[in-house]
C-alpha cells in the first residue's frame, strides 16, 4: 500500500520546516498546519496567537493574510474562519475545547464560524440561535446541513455560493460514476470522461480549503 502523494503546499511547508528550530513557535504552527483537517482547533489557536502577537512580521511577512497564504498555505477566508471559530469557542463554548483536549470529535470549524456570525451579527432571534447551536453541538449535523439551516434562519435561501454548488456537484458526479461503473456495456470513454469531471471538481473544491497551487 503506497502513501498518498503530498501536495505542493505540503512540500513547501516541509521545506520551510527544515530551516527552522523545532522548538520555535514558527515551526509549531507549520507542524499543526500539516494536520489541518484533523486538528483545526490547534491551528486556529496557533494562528490566533501569531496574529495577536504580530509574529508574522518577525518572520518576513507584511501581513497576516500574506503569511497564511505563502507559508501556511491556506486562504485568507479559511484563516479568518479558523481564528474566528477558535476564539468563539474559547469565549462562548469552552467545554468544546476540553472535548478537543480529550481527543473527542469537534464540529467543523465552518459550522462554528456560522454560530459566531449569528451571535455577533445578531442575525436571528435567541430561539433561532439555539436551534442552530443544537444542530452544531448536540445533533452534530454536517456542515452542509448546518449551512442550509443558517440560510433558512437568516432568510438567505435564494442563492448558493460557488463552494456550495461545487460540493453538490461533486456529490452528484460521485453517485453517477458509481452507477455508470455497474453498466458493463458502457464504453470506457464515457467512464473516463466522468472520472475527468470528478477529478476537476475535486481540484476546484480543494481550493476552498487551501491556497491554489503555484
């Protein structure tokens, strides 16, 4: 069994890490960034500290956004959601951080950031906010489900973002590919075309989590 090939972003991070002291804060942030999908809480915490202390300036970056894009390899929007979600948990739901320390599952940072928006921007009533909170923490709904509920509660039901359309398209094509593979009489060219579409949708979808490859 072979290891999953590393992305260009991961290789860039590893190259920077080779030049740093493993005990340094800069190294620690990059180490956590490599495990982003399984440990977003740690990355949100580390990025918050970097931004609050202005350490990115000491490391040769002119802004926090540039640092996240060029070194940590995540987009500005992702960085803001990560830090926003972490600081929201720290202030409003500290018991969730304890859950993370105990290696228990923590909701998607994007769902928590929607809770933060709902609370800070007062986009819904207290009853509606509690409904959304229950979906995130108690019912542990998936992020697409939480995002849909958020739109419904705030009256934003008429349009989908590009990311949401990509996610929906990706799920549809995956189902289609699985069904087509069961048709033995189907020409291989058709299956190959479906695989190419799936590959492209995966590539574009990944851009919402990390900075596009350079």
